[in-house]
């Protein structure tokens, strides 16, 4: 199993819009494409309260390429994303890392 950690730094004040988009739009499209989320987090105490962290679970890099590629091309995603950004950009930057569990990890 591989895990993808994605970090979205929002435009100031736009985290609620991003959370709403994931909750009402993105997760439904992911489900259709077979993308599995491993969790979502915001910062309770720390450097920024305008950041969303989430992890996706993948069987392999090949699965990620196939499913993430299909999601990125999905016409509904493009339409809905544009609708949610009609008042301006939501995300200022995105970073991601592909993580591999260690032999002693509680998560495999």
C-alpha cells in the first residue's frame, strides 16, 4: 500500500469553501473513480489554520496514475470546480508526497 499526502494551502479565508467542495462535490466524483481517502485534517494548533491535509490510499503507483488521471480529466470535476471558484481562487498552492509504510508501521 502507498499513501499520498496532499497539502492544500488556501487563499486567506477560503478554507471553508474548500472543505465544502470536498464534502459536497469532490468525494462523490472520487467514489465514481474508485479513489479511496485515508483521512482529512485541518490544523487545530499550529502554523496555519488555512491548510487542509489529506491522504489517499493506493495499491500501486499504476493505480494512482490510472484513477487520478481519470479524475483530473472528468468533465463534471472541471465544471463543478469552476463553479466553486466563480468568486475567486480557493487554493493558493498544493504539494504532495507519496509515502510508503515502514516495516514497523501500524498502518500498512
